[in-house]
């Protein structure tokens, strides 16, 4: 749990850093501001507000991450502050927090009437310090060889991400306004900036990957390599959307005040995928680099076996075969069989929903719109099977189960599945006509897919844990495709929404198919 919390805090800090540093780049190169004194114009004030918000997010997330780190190091004598402050991580974190606060103060000062132009160098220096200190808490700082080159590549990588992904938020806040005749020149300047950022991002990422991943076997046989592959897949989708937006911007007439609706919707999805990439990058920092994992690498054949189709296991071990009285007992064959049965039956439910959703997209079966009700059956199954040691199958009673953190999490998840199904069914059946309510389904799918990708992989048995979790990456990517496909279906007009609607339904079906071939043995 602590490892997962650390990943979330790192991801949150990276998001805040991208917004803050990306905003400074956006102000200078897109808005072309940075030397004037006096009250800032409205678009610049919005950018400065976002810079301050992002910087505060970095400071808070990094402070919490340091506190959690110290808590883990502490014992009955308290926190080892003196020893901790002597580490590179602690010093880099303090610089990071100070740089973030300087950014927030500078951005706030520049929004005031009569602001001095001298605050702009403060923003530049703080941005450089924030990026450099971020590199010093990455894997690059721990390397004994080629440290300087790796630190430089890591800093450039994060700078490019900030310019592109962080810039997208500032673009949305400034360019897509109904009363902005300068929107097209702004879009065109950001388009050129994003092309340069992508080039730096790919080049620096390739350099880092070539050092941390030393072979194809390391790429497919370690958790680090799997996350690199996942990051490449999501980045490919980002580049594809960026290319479409780049071409759309090139075709915009210079006298057009508003960008096409499709361009705006694609930017929304591009920004969402970019945030996911940042959390995947945070997950990478929690994993040992593939080059350091030698004895615990899985072979390509072992990985391929996990994706080899076989008939689903539709018979479950008896509850008497399960070690229900000792939750900390080592996993047994019965445990693995129980988990496989749960995944396979859940896969049947999801596959059924995916097929019904696909049928509904054809327009020939209006009744198929009720497919979200299958979520209720899935929730009932999960309630019974999630925790074999607890009610209704195990010896522990219903209320006693709430004392266990894992059982409590499972029951909250079941409740969310119920609410999720009822809400989406109400939207599909026109009982709930709120546009915001309709967006809950895609957002939860996208967020859920991202969380599946960023959960903690730490384990004493790296190979065994990796082989169990290797199917999580494609499931996470497909869940994000479901979420953002449905998002575009809801947000795009008329015929433009048909293709995204069919894509997300197909991806939903594929999730069910993957669950049906899930295996732990």
C-alpha cells in the first residue's frame, strides 16, 4: 500500500510540475510574454494561475512523499531526520519544494497590477531548478556510470513532457475561448512547440531506455520493461492524436476565431493520455531498472504462455480447500485456482456487456442499451467471491469483515460497481439526461485503467509477481481506450461520434476476452 501511495504522489508531483514548468514555457513561446511590466492580460493571468496551482501541487505532493518516506524509515525512537537529510533524495526533495514555492510566489506576484518584469527571471530559474531536482530523485541519480548523461537526458525528457502535456492544459484554458480572435495564431505557435517537444521527448526517452533496458528479453520479461512498452503504446496514441491536431491546425484559416469542435475534443483526450503517461513514468521510478533484474527475468515463452488461450476454468475449489483462517499464509494452488475462476466468470460478464454494447452501436437492437444492468450481476458475484474467508462463504461474519482493510476496499468497490451500473443504465435509457452524468462512465474507465497501470509491482518474488500482473498492462490500456472512446462519442457531433463508439465497444469486449484467458499457473 505504501508503494502504491508513493507512486500516486510521484505521479501527482509530475503532473503539477508539467503544469507549472509547461506554463512558463507556454507564456514565453506561445503567449510571447515575459518582459512586460504592469497588469497581465487575461490569457496570461489564466496561465499564471495554473502555474501557481501546479507549483503548489508539486510542493504538497513532494512534502507528503518525504513524510511517507520518513515514516517508513522510523522506529520506536522516532524519525531518523539527521541521517535522512544527508541523503541525495532528501536534499533534492527540499530543492524541489523550494523551487515549487518560488514558482508559486512568482506567478502570484505577476498577476498583480503593477507587477515588476523582474519576476520573470525568477520563474525561469525556479523552473530549471524544479526540472533538475526532479532528475536527481530518478533512477539516474543512483547510477554509478554515465550519471551525468542520464541526469541530462532525464531532465530533457521531463522538460519536453512539460512543454507538451502541460502546455495542452494552458492551451485549453486560453485558446478555446469564444471571444478570442487571436486563437488561431496561438494554436499554430503551440503546434510548432509541440513538434519540437515530441522530438526531444522521443530522443531522450530512447536514450534512457537503451541504458535501463539492455535486451529484448529484459523488455518483455521484467516489470520495468513492461511499463516501458506500455508507455510507448500510450505515447503512440498521443503522437497520433497530436499529428491529427497538427494537421487540423495547419488547415485553419488565419481569420477564424474558433477552432473546430473536433480539434478541441481531441486535445481533451490528448491531455488525458498525457496525464496517464506521467503516472506510468512515476510507476517506473518504483521499479528496479530492467538492466538490474537478471536472475528474476521471465522468458518470452513464459510471458507468451500467460496470453495463450485455453478453456476458462469454470469450476472452483471448495472453501474447505482454502487457507481462510490465515490471511498471511503463502499462496497455494487452491488460491490460484480460486483467483482464476473469479477472473474467468467476471470475464463472461464483461464479455457479455461488450457484445451487447457492440450490438447497440449497430442501431438494430435498441433493447441492448440495457447492457449496464449486467454490472449488478457482476457486483453480486464479486461480493460473494472476493474474500473467501469472510461472509457469506467464510467463517468471519459480515460486520467483522469491515475490520480488514482489504475486505473493506473490496466491498466499497462492489458498491461502486452497483452505482456505476445503475447510473450508466439511467443515462442509456434516457432516465438521466445530464451531460455531466454521462461523462462519469468514460472518466471512471480512463482513471481505472490508469490506476491499473500504476499500482505497485514491488515484491520479493519479482518474476512470480510479474507473471501474475503481466495481463494488467493490456487491460489498463484497453480500459483507457474504452474511456476516451466513449468520451469522444459523447463529445463529438453527429456522424463523427460513430467510429469512437464502435472502438470503445470493441475494446470493452476485448477486456472480457482477456479476463477469460487469465491464468496464474
